[in-house]
C-alpha cells in the first residue's frame, strides 16, 4: 500500500530507494518471497492506467505535441516532473565544451524512466563480462555470463521480451520459452536487411520488452518462483491482466493496457498484491544512516510535500535511485566513521562513470517513395536490429578501435505528426501548395534512420563527485560531472557514420547531411544516450571496487547497490535488462542471507 507519515511502519526488513528498473525488480523479488519492504521514491505517484495519453492524437495537444523545453520528447511523453532539467534539482558540469560535457536525464515519478524508456532489452554476452581479459582494456566483472544467465531468463519471462535466438557470437540465446515471438518487420526493415546482408552485416529480430502475445501464465509462474505457491498464484493472476500489444500507439507515452514493461505496470502491482510492499512517494532520500556497529540502519529523507525531514528504519538498505543518484546518496552519507562518504574506503565511489557511444545518420530511399498508406506504427520500433558483427576482425587487429556497437534503425509510416512533411527542402528545393502536398505524400515513409549504440571503456577522467558549493532546493549537495571520451570511442563513432552511409547507399538512397569522418564531431555528448552506468562498480578487490559480486558494498555489508552503478563495463547492449537481472540476483542473495540470519 501507499504510506505517509501516518502509517509508515517503525521498521522494515528492507528499504529500497528508487522505483525504476533496479528498485522495481528488487522490491518484486523480495516481496514475493515474504520480505517486508519500504520503497522510497522521490517522485510523485503515477498511475499509467489512468494517466497515459495513449490514444490521443497529436492534433489534440499544444504545438501538435512537438518537443518543448519542458517536454523535450514531446507533449505526450510519459516523463512527469523531469527531463534534461529537473526544477530545483540542478547539477554541475566541470566543462560545457562538447567533448567534456555530461548530460543527464532524470524522471521524478513512480517507476522512474521505465515509464518511457525504449524497451530495447539485450543481454550482455560472455565477452562483455570479461572485457579486460579479452583485450587488456578497462575492467573485468567479478562474475561471468553463466552467473547472470538464469536471471536474464527470469526477467525475460516476467516482463515479457520478444526476440529470437540466432546463435551469433557474443549475442546469447535465451532458454527455451523465455522469448515471445518477434513482430513482423516493416517493408523498410526488410529492405535494410536485404541490402545490409550484401555488405556482410547481419540483421536479426530485435529484442524489446513488449508483449507480442499474452504471457504464459500457466507455465512461467513455476519457473519464476519454484516452490513458492503463493508467489506463483499472485504472478499468474497478474500476468492474465496484461494485454498484448495493439500495434498502434507510442510506447514512450506509457502503456495503459500493460503490454510493455514499466516498473509501474509490471513490478509494482504484484509486489503490492503480496501485501509486503509499502511505497512512500515524494520521499527524497539524501543519506543512509549507520549505527554504532557500522551497519546501515535506515535512511533520512525529505518529504517533498511538507519539506519535513524524516527517517525510515530497516535491516537492509538497497540503493536503486539510478547510478548517479545512488552515488550522490553514498557521497552525501558522511560521518565521523565514513568521512569520505559511505562505502568509499576505496575512493572509487563516483568513479568509472560510463555512457553509451552514440552516433546517427539518416537517409532517404527512392525505392520506398509513394507506397500505399498503411499502419506501420508496429511495435514502436526495433522490430529488427544489427548486433555487433566484427568480433573476429577486431580481435585480429583490423579495426582502429576496441569494442563494438549494435545498430538500431527505423523507418516506415508512423502516425503523422507535426514533423511529417517538415524539412523536405533538401529533396524538393522548397515547394508550396498542391506541389508541397504531393511531395509530402511522395516522401512520407521513405526515410530510414540509423543509430549506433556502442561500448565505452571506463576511464579515470569520467566521474562524478559532490560539488563543493551547489545544492538543490532542499539544501542537499549536488553532483558535479567530469567527462572525457577516449580515441576508442571517437573512432568507433566515425566507423558508425561510414557504416550507416554504406547501408543507405546500398539501399540506393541518399544520405541526409554530412557523413562525419572526425569521431570527435560524430560522437554524441556523454550522458545523452541516457545509458549512464558505473560509479559504484562491482569487483573482486575491496581496494579497487565499491561492491562485491552481489552489489553488497565492501564497507557496509547490509548496504546494497541495485542499479547501473555496479556496472564494471558498459557493453554495447542497452543496460536495463542487465540492471534487472543483477537486481534479482542481489535480492536472492539478500533473502538467502536473511535465511542464514546474517542480515
Ligand atoms: C528516453 C529513454 C529511452 C531509453 N531506452 C532504453 C532502452 O531502450 N533500453 C535500455 O536498456 N535502457 C533504456 N533507457 C535507460 C533506462 O531507462 C535506464 O537504464 C533505467 O531506467 C535505469 O533504471 P534505474 O532503476 O537505475 O533508474 P530509474 O529508472 O531512473 O529509476 C530511479 C528512480 O529513483 C528515484 N530517485 C532518484 N533519486 C532519489 C532519491 N534521492 N530518493 C528517492 N528516490 C530517488 C527516481 O525518481 C526514479 O524514479 C532509456 C532511457 C530513456 C530516458
Ligand atoms: S505499441 Fe504496444 S506496447 Fe507500446 S504502448 Fe502501444 S500497445 Fe503498448
């Protein structure tokens, strides 16, 4: 249930800070196994079933739902109280130059960014957990793919992920029955696949957390919760209530029929149904409190509705406020015993911040012009994608950068909006009236866009720390970001540009704009791909890492980090599926330790 000052209990088994992918998964796993959990979320309560503007058309919104500073992803985007800026919650940057700039997207709402994320759900492969062993750069994880694989299976079964098993290098197969069938590709997808193949580039079905058919509520519950009949019943009942995708609306607005993954529609309802979850929204946590024994005993937070400072107590504290926010809470948890912040005896809290390497190129394809109108909203993108395909060439030293990227691409005739027909001048030379209408119909649906998502190697120059001066509106010290790409990332971005142009040309198309050969110009700013991870990395040595393989901090053994903070590398695969798999694994470990009376 949702609690306030009046009914918050005096103590819980576990406090979970944050309600996004990491927090949602942690609360779900713990509550389904009987632990009493208090979730503290800085944002407001958010109810997708009633608040999601799923079926509203762009013409009903101001400026036809176009992007504005308040709503950078458009009027209907699910993010409330957040975005690139959060009012009253600034952060500092050591540099405003493109090369050193770090951008930050935050969502202040129940469910966090999972309400509007892209739902692309790729597994890390075996190489991705041991990158240093493979090429001598960056850091290895203290775990291998085999440790995480059972949890990838569980998360896929629970949230519902479509995709296929292709058996490609470092692109793992899921266990039988874990994946839902992929959706049909668009005409433009098929054409990309056909032409890319001629260049030796594989195009395979994408993996997204969207239900292409109802979940298997008969068989999956026993695989998710073996030996736990109550949990099986709760999740079977909940799975029945999730509808399959209807292929017509935009996932970024959220999904009122619960056909895609959001923490608010997938993790929190069954956790609440267990009777073991209390959620307190508008609770801005600023420090973990520690007892005389050096163990965490709760957290302090500001009640955003009253401005009052409050405390909550528990045997275990899980930080899942998103990688950077969890770092901020650790660094702000200073005491005589922990003067450099909590869990920071290694000095590594805030270090090895990573994002994804991003670069994009668009093109226009004459063969796709003037096709008959049809609904191509489909699964809202990522019906197909290109996994990194040059492992062998790279290993043989034939590329001028380390680590790979996958390609996300899109095209087709989406529901027309304010952008449809805009910016055609590079093709038409400018047209008006009847000719303009003809041009819009001719070119509508003939564009394809390619975006690379690549691995960044952690470095000493990319980190966050507490700014010595700046504070947020509650007086809580904020983060200052330092950022630097290495040559590996910049060369990778240049490689993306050349590859995308090659595919567009192989489709008989025209590239829009310049193909950037200078990687420094091709690469998107740090943080802007919104895959920030690291800052509280896991490792096998307390001197060089913040947590062990269970996300448990070396210095405080009942304090766990369960978001992207623990990533020791940031593979090209989008991070959220791995965040959830690790959070489930960490929670299983907490439950096991509770059974052994260690916690
Ligand atoms: C537009 C967009 C598209 C994306 N697409 C993809 C994709 O396709 N695939 C993918 O893998 N990833 C994608 N991501 C990234 C993905 O959203 C994140 O990796 C994921 O949400 C991280 O989960 P989290 O639980 O760590 O953080 P969040 O989801 O951000 O949740 C953290 C929660 O903690 C709360 N919180 C923060 N500070 C405090 C505090 N001090 N006290 C209490 N609560 C606090 C926040 O309000 C928030 O609700 C995308 C992100 C965006 C914005
Ligand atoms: S495309 Fe499907 S999953 Fe996405 S919001 Fe629409 S119905 Fe939901």
